[in-house]
C-alpha cells in the first residue's frame, strides 16, 4: 500500500513508538486506554518510565494477559490500581536511555536499528500504519513522497530531517484525579515463585 496522506491530528508518540517495545502483540482484545511518558507527581519526563493505562477487567483473558505479558514483562516496574477500575502499569526503560531521550526530542530516525525493527514488527499486520511509522523511522526514503503529499520542496523536509512531529510533552503526562487504592487488599495476579 502506498503512502498517500499524512496524519494531521496529534497522536501519542509513546503509543506508536514506545508501546511496541514492550513486545505486546498487536490486535489482541486487551488494549490500553492511553500511554504516557510521565505521571504528574510520581514520575517525571526525565526518568525513562513508560506509563500504560488499562481498564482493569476480571475476565480470564485479561487476568492471563496481565500476569504473563504485563507483570512478567522485562521492563515491568510497578502497578497501581486507581478508582473506577483503572490500572496503571509502569515500565522502566532505563536500559533504553539513549533511544528514549531521542524519542522525547522527536529524533525518531536516530533511534537504534534494533528498536526500529521492534517497532515495525509491531505494525507488520497493518500495512497503512506500518508504512506511516516506517516513514517516521526512515524519513530519507519518504522525503519525495511527503514532498508531493504536502506540496513542499524536498529540501525543506530534508532540512527538518524528521517526518513526524515531536512529542507534545504536556500531552504525554498522565494527570489523573483518581485516587490510588490500597494495593494490599487487591489481587493483582502477580505470579508467585511456585508459578
């Protein structure tokens, strides 16, 4: 499928660039409400944390997903249950520090080839999204295409260097008014050593 338009509204960069790094399969029924690069009052933008918010469900599919994919994820750091059955999972991307810093600055084309492959693999089954994200990660291949779509000179795009806007960091911060519940009284399905 050819790329013939660009996305004009803001999309969470954490959702299209960071979420695929968790190695969660695309197309499953458990999908996040939203993702963030920080959590106001808890984790700052410079802490390399990745925040993923879900509606906590009690069905077997969600419980299995939470246990095997979220809580056992290599990057898993912490989990919080908020009022209104909102679950916030925090992942620590300290070992991706260089790439995380580039992503915060909107320099997607400079992140490591390994992480680019992981991101593109996530989108492999959706050709339109795959092509769009590929243009963000490998802009040189798409300068001519974007030049035609946007009706601008290719030199202008080359001088900018990136084909995706920088993250709007104020929109990449979770600002929740929901109270954090006492986790001691909540079953988070955290596997014990016997499992």
